[in-house]
C-alpha cells in the first residue's frame, strides 16, 4: 500500500507542476495587468528553483528526481515576462536574464558555493512568499494573484 501511495504522490506532483502557474498566467492575461503580483517574489522563487535545478544537475541526480523544476522554471519565466510587459518594465528582462545566466555559471565555480546556495534555498523560498504577502498587504488588493496556483503549490510541498 505504501509504495502505491508514494507512486501516486510522485505522479500527481508531476502533473500539478506541469500546470501550476497556468491559473496565475490566465489571471494576469485576462486582466491585462499584474497588479498584486510581486516581481520580487517571483524573482526569489525563480532563483530558488534555478539553484535547486543546478544542484541536481551538478551532482548528477537522475532526471526523474527533478523533472518538475525545468517545467516550473519555464512557467515562471513566462509569468515574469508578462509581469514585466504589463508593468512597463520590458527592458529589465535582459538584465534579469544576464543575472540569472551569470548566477547559473557562478554557483558551480566551487563545490562549497553550490552547497551553500542549496542550503539557502529554504530561506529564499520563504522570502519569496513573504515578499508576495508584503505586496498584498501594501496594495490591500489581491489583484491578479491566483488562489488556485497557491493551493497547487501547497499540495506539491505537502506531497514531497
């Protein structure tokens, strides 16, 4: 029974991760606005996902143990582009691409750097959620924040 439940959790997590940002993307597109969605939160989330992905690749873990991360990263990048577009900051996309591209390379210059970066991922993830909550508190409006995306995120965390 336990192996069946683990297999179910594994596959359902992959399925949810494949569409996790789609409700958020749909909300932003439908409104034509990214009001209430924190760019800082998304950047922190993206940084954490990229560090985790780079760590898995660096140490040669099997693809099936981290396959959901490239999928989520792609969705985050698309969401970031929409946010930058609707907020009028499209020029920042190149800046962020250079920073994340450089970071992708830099964190593997030394083994201790990638190990430290992975250890900071939990704090980065928490900071991401706090940045989004701070944005919601300041604007006093949830804007285009998707409760379904947050619920699916909570599910994937619990299933892991």
